[in-house]
C-alpha cells in the first residue's frame, strides 16, 4: 500500500505552480529609468518593424511625430499598466473555465466494545464528484472572455491617449521654439528703436514720454523672452514625460515640427462621425462590457438549476465489502436565485445605459470639436491675411528707406510690427493645431497624412526581450 500512497501524492503534486519572489527595488527602477535613451537598440528594432524600413543613420538626424510616437509606445509606462490589466483579464478566463475538483474522504471507525476475534475497525472511503449543470461554465467563460476583450481594447485607448498627450506636448514645444525666434527678432528691433529714440532725445527731436514708452516696451519684450525660456524648458520636460524617458534623453536629438507648420485641412462631418462611431476603441470596449453583462445574466439564470454531486463510496466493515452510490443536489425551495438575477439584469441595464451615454457623448464631442476647429481655421486665415498685409507695409517701408523717402526709425517700427503680426499668426496656427488634436481625439486616429499611425499590435510589450533598454 505504501507505493500506492506515494504514487497518489506524486500525481497530486505534478503540475503545481511554485512561488517565485520578485521584489521591487525603487533605486533599481529609478536607475533603469534614468538610463533610458533614444538610441537604444531595442527601440531601433521596434521602430523599423513598425515603419517597415531601415533607419539609417541611427539615431536619426531628425525625429518627427511618427518616430516620437513609436518611441512613446516603446517606453511609456501607461501602456505597461494597460497590458498588465489585460494579462489579469486573460488569467480570469482561465479561472472561469476551471472545472470543480472532486473530493475524496477516508473515515476509519474504531469500536472498543467489539467481541473477541472480531476486528474493531471499519474503513470507509468516499468520493464526491461535482457536476455543473445548465451550461454555467460556458456562461462564466463567455463573461470573462468579453471582459478580456474589453481590457485588450483598453490598451488601444491608452495608446491613443499616449499619442494625444505626446502630440499636445510637441505642439506646445513647437510654439515655444517658434516664439523664441520671433521674440528675439522683436527684441532686436525694439532695442534699435530705443537706441534711436535715445539719440533723438539728446537733440530734443522726441519727447521724454516717447522714449519712456519705448523703454517700457523693451522691458515687456525682455520679460516675454524670459517667460518663454521658462516655458520652453517646461515643454521639453513634458515631451520627455510623454515619451517615458528622462529629460536629458532629448538633449542630443533634433525634433522636426513639420506636422505643425501648415494649417490643417478641411474634414467632412459625416466622415468624422462614421470614423468615431465605428472605430473608437473605448466604444468597442464598452460594447464588450455589455456583452459580458449579458453572459453574467445568463449565468445567474442558469444558477436556478442546482448542480449535482455524485458520491460513490466503499466501506470495509468486519470483512464485509460495501459499495454505495450517492446523489445529492440543493433543492431550490426557498431561494430561486432571484436576487442575483435581478442584480445581473440591473447591471445589464447599467452597461447598456453606459454604452448609449458614451456614444451620445462622442457625438457631442464631435460637434463641439468641429465647431472649434472650423472657427480656429477661420482665425488662422484672418491672421494670414493680416500678416500678408503687414509684409507689404514692411516691404514698402524698405523701398522708401532705400530711396531716402523715410528714416531708419520708421523702417524698424514697421519691421517690429511685422514680427508682432507673425506672433499673432503663430498663436492662431497653434490654436488651429490644438483644435485638430481635439478633433483627432474624437475619432482616436490621426487625420493628417503626415501624422503617425498607431502600431498594429500595441498590446505586445516591445521591451519584453530588451530589459536592458
């Protein structure tokens, strides 16, 4: 009997999982983050696989929105969290598909008052085999599968949010970079105006008030330059945060802002609505949650029907072998699972209402985004017209100056006005690009041909085989 017992124990131990400790060291994770860079070999392989072309030289001379988007998908920790949630949901599918294990029992019975020559021991063995009925396991698996699909779609939603945040931070950085160029030119013109007025003041050609106003304008521009420098540093940090890398990783790269240089195109409202309602991952994830609530309701209805327990047994009683076959089930007399069924029905109504609410909210977002986008485009067109007019004024002033019909102060003042209009046009263009970003968020996909497309499989962790990157 001893070898038999050992065999049973070995069978029970086969396939058992073992615990492996994975402690987290804050210092190690911080060091790993600090070591991240945009020249990692794993990042190169990931980008080439998604861009379907070789990147030479590496790292690239310029990083455009497409490349930086892929870098964000490679490093951003939000995607790691979303993937981890999906792994949990997939594990729950395995749990839902598990079958209940049978139970075994052994009951020895000793009788102290047995007659001499008769064994006082009675040995009983029993086995209990649970059998689920009414398809409960199938409904449980279906519910977990729908929730797993919802978690998978949430990865795509997270990927879009990562891309959207990166684009917004890049747009802000573009604004600061271009504004710095214009402010420095404006500062040079204002300094020249102040110098010219100071000389004229010596000879009484201008009043003290005019000179003071020029100095006040000069101070304002210098303050604007300093503020823009602060904003520039903050924007670079925000870009690094959106990428999931330390700020120093941006020190040696050149960013291309070509995606923001031109005013956005026109888009048809019907096309935008169709793309949003049929392609948004959060809408599809909400629909998967509704399907899960349907399966949950089916499961609770199936629980009205009791499971069966089959219990074969064996007893050895004073040399007599006794075999038994038991059958047991819960009698649904007092409780027909009405409470859980009502809860499941209410959850299904809640999931339906959430889906309809999300869909309606998306339509409202589209209408607002289109209205804001169209107004921003009009503002950009107006700013373009004003800038063009000011350019003509500046060119006329330059012609007059070359012919001696006007003085240097007038020329510099007109040129200063040109840079002021250029700043206004830049602000209008940035607002139009911001409006485009809001419009893209409503469909969760890039609308510009030059913009980055999402990778085909964001649910795969690209760093899983490159832990040192």
